[in-house]
């Protein structure tokens, strides 16, 4: 199981954010983000939700309870979501070969 600090750092770097930039978006200090990444502190539930929104992942993924991130489909209409489902199925069938 991946720990929260490692996952947070990976997501932050993938998003191209510094600790300071992430802290500013959350209304925290850079040192708090550092403490999170070093697993010296854990975020409150509301900060955890904000982090999941910023990175487009579930809180379970952030906490290491899910192995893979999910795809955020908010803002898409039902036709777009159906197209994504179909694309996923095609990719699954391709990878089974």
C-alpha cells in the first residue's frame, strides 16, 4: 500500500506544482505540505477533500486505499461519458489479445 505522503508528492510533481504553489491553493504554508509529504502530519478531512479536487482523484486514492486513480467526468454530458465507457471497453479488449 502506498502511503499518503508519497502519493501526494507524486501527484503534486505530476501537476507541476511546487509545495508553495499547492500550499497557496489550499490556504496553508509550504511547511505544512512538507510535513504531509514527510508523513509528519496528516490533513484534516476538509483539506483531504480539497486535495482530491485539485488533483482529480478520490480521497481513497490519496490515502492509498485504491491502487489506481479514477477519471473525473464532472462537466461531461451523458453522451461524453458513454463514449468514454466505450473507449475503455475497446482498450480492455485490445489489451486482452
